[in-house]
C-alpha cells in the first residue's frame, strides 16, 4: 500500500471513471474529448477552489508540473535555481531540463531548505528558489517569501510530498509563484500518475497552459493575448482526472486519518536521550504521512534502521544529492554521461560533489523515516503503519520500534 490515497480507492473513483468510459462510448465517431463534461476542466476548477488558488493547470506527472512551473516563470539557460540537497531527483532534473543551473543548499532540522544557507547561495544569476516540502511537512515559507522578495526572486514550491499540507493556515502551493503537485501512487492522493500546478498570476497561468499544451492559449485558443511559446504535450488524461477528482474530494478525510494515526503512534514513543523527532515549521500544517526520528549518533541511527529492516535517510537513493550519480557525473565534468549541456559556472560543478553539504550529510546520516500511511522503500520508509491499521496494529508497530530503540540505545 504505497500512499494513503491509494488505500482510499472506492466507489467514487469507479463512478467517475465509468462516466468517462460512457461519455467516450456515446461520443464514438466524433473526434476529441467532449469538453462540456471534461473531467480535466472540472478537476482544475475543483483543485483551484480547494487550495484557494486563482489558476490551476493539470498535467501528467509531478515532474511535468515542475517543468511547467519553470517554463511558466521563463527560467532557462544562464539562470540559477536554489534547491535543497535533500529532495527528489525530479526536482533537480526539471531544473536541468529547463536549461538552468541547480544550486544546492543545505536543509535545516525540518529536512527542508535552510533559509540562511539559501541566502548565502544567492548570486546575480539567481532567478528562483525551489522549496521542496519533504516528507509531508512545510518549508519555512514566511522566511523564504521574505528573502525572495528582498532579492526579486521567484519561488517554486515542490508540493509532491505534501499535498494538503499548510503553513500558518495557508495551503502549500499557494505561498510561492507556482506550486507543483504530483499524483503518483506514493503521494498523499493519487490518480495513478498525474500532477497539477497552481498559480495566482494570470501571465504565469497563460505560460503554464501554453507549455503543457503545444503553445495553445488558455481555452485552447490559437490566437489571443499572451506569450507565444513552444509547448509540449504534458496533458493529464480524462481518466486520470476522473480519479483525481474523487481523490481530491477525500483529501481532508485522508489527512484527518494520517494525522490521527500519527498521533496514536508517536505518543507511544517516549522521549529519551539520544533521540528526537524532526522540527516542524508548522506542526498543525504537516500531512502526518511519515514520522521522522533524528538520533544523536549516526551509528545508533544505522543500528535502529537495521533492526527495523530499513535504511537511514542518507541511503535513500534519488533523494540525497550525494546519492544521485548523474549529479556526481556532472561534478566530475563527465558530460557524455549527462544528457544535457547546462552552462555551469565552474564553482557550481564543484558544488555537486558529495560532501559539499556537510550539515545535510550529517542530518541525513542520523535520521530515519517511519511510514504513517505512506510507505516507500526509496524514501527509507518501509517500517510503520498504514491508514488501515487497527489500534492493535498501531500498538504492535510502536512496541516494535520501542524495543529496537531499547536494544540499541539501552532500556
Ligand atoms: C514524487 C516527487 C516528484 C515527481 O513526481 P512524479 O509524479 O513521480 O513525476 C517531484 N518532487 C518530489 C519531491 C517528489 O517526491
């Protein structure tokens, strides 16, 4: 059971999907998708309403949502985008494929961007900050938006892991200039695959729409007001939108459940020396899909991870900058191994080498993530509970974690 949305599949998803099949059957012989009942149009309207964002564009993946965000903000060759060293490789890949230069920054104790380190990485070429809300919890958005405003930078929020989370009562994805979401099965809600972007700016919306749909203007117009761009085809499908609509309607229920299961689990883990939970910039706002524990020592973290059959976060492939071979190849100037030619400053190349983010390395080496409704071996979260766990199952998982702690840290 990857994510909590997956576990909530039911009659609503089935009804919406059948509606599309029936529409298409009755429209047989005519070209194209019937627009009046378009699931995509309904999904974008419903998502915009749910997150209180003026505009939404639906796309076929979270990666596409990031690419769309960068294109919408006209970010490209010569520009630098600051991104945390703990993210998902897609966050960096999207920057690379926009032609811009990713600039790695340290994470703080919340496992999201360290604002003071971001400030140090700003140069005359910096165009944007990509805040990646890792493991269901918000980045320090008030501080980041203030910093961005001071330097005239855009903010892209990568909300792939934190759909439905908020910060100071405002939904993530609406703090920045563009919010980019994923609907893959390992996320809070899922449409199989899919994603969407939110923005409050009309021109950014127009560019996002054009980029995801062959350069058409919103409403699929060929002529009108707006920037003329080459677009790609990054559409969400009607089938995905049908599922996404059903899932979006369940989002609040799903979050109530993950947060309740998390409370039931973590309150059974007494505080003890050598161990703490990660800091949260807004404890009320997180999704509650994972519980992150930070040990004083890397040895203890590794030993407890071993007891639970999982790995420390430093080992999580494709989330730790030091574990992304394509980045190391780029640092080594191994250009043939990287399918792109980014105009990198020499200093940027060196900055991709493992070891360049010592605080991030240290923190990831001492931490584990337990599954609370979202289990993903790539994230390291292979031990824990699901949204379907009974009280007894939650008790047993907590007891298992406590005894692993006792064996390693002493009882
Ligand atoms: C999952 C994820 C993505 C990519 O989403 P896809 O839908 O799989 O393309 C991007 N960023 C982060 C932080 C993610 O966790």
